[in-house]
């Protein structure tokens, strides 16, 4: 009985150590302490932190490997391995990946639009910023794709899930606040329509910094 208890404690301890080691490895990846070779190897195992870190560090030499990872992962849902690769590629200046994100932004599905804006916030280069600024004029309310006010479930219940979405310019303001150093509206504050003029004025004063920049110039996003 004692041996069985000891075995359980040993296995439990090993699991804790492994979990701690995994967290440490992920933290090291996020903090830019890993080499490109280490990041690529981790990315090949499906480590999303490593994939995104390759983009953040501007490792353009990793583009061929990233495309292989993308082609081997068909699930394109937001947050998936393929989605992370798309984001990293776009941040590394891959026009195909960036065009895919822009196509999602033009979708009639507000959920895809919001995901596209989150991807642009990660890409955080001059092109992404200009796209987000151009969304500031769009203050239309949005409803889930296929929304019907008379829609009911089999028992007459209201549909489940998110039905109403914030105007796309609100989501764009949130994204800009995570990209721009010292934003006019703090990222921890909920933006409102009256803040649009603040962002317009900011853009008029700063647009030359971004419009004249290389499309691949990375603007360092603030870390939480």
C-alpha cells in the first residue's frame, strides 16, 4: 500500500515538473530568448507561441517552414495552428497571408471580421494600422450572420451564441490602442463613438509616419 502511495506521489511530482517546464519553455519563447532553430522546431510540433514568436522576431528565413506547417494543418479556425501561421506570415510580409486576413475583414460574418481585426493587431505594421484607421468611419451595428428576429429553436427558444456585435470601428479602436505607443485612448478603457474624432486627429498628425513607411516595417505592439 505504501509503495502504491509513493508511486502515485512520484508520478504526481513528475507531472508537476513537466507542467512547470512546459510553462517555462513557453515563457522563454514569448520573451524572445529562443533561437530561430529552437523556434522552428517548436513550431513544427504545433507550438503556437513559437509560431507567433517567429513573426514577432521578423524571422523571414522561417517563411518556407511556416508554409509547410500551414499546409499540414487544414483547420483554419481562429486560434488554430494554421491561423497562427497565417498571422506570423502576414507579420513577416507575406502578401498572400495578408490578403487572406483582408478578405476575412470584408466578410459578411461579424465574427470573422472581429477575428481579422485581432490578427491585424498582431501584425501591427504600417499597412495594418492604415487598414484599421480606415475602419473608423464604419459605425453600423452588426448582427450575427443569417440573423432573423423571428428565429427560434425547436422549443421556441432564442438562438444561442452572440447575436449583436459592436460596430466595427469600436473593435478597430481597441486594436489601435494595443498597437500605438501611448495611445490617445488607453487600451484598458472601452472606446466610444465620441472617441472617433480623437483618433481622426491623431491620424492627421501621424499618418505620414505610417504611410511613408515600408509595408513590412513592424510597429512593436505593447505587451500586456
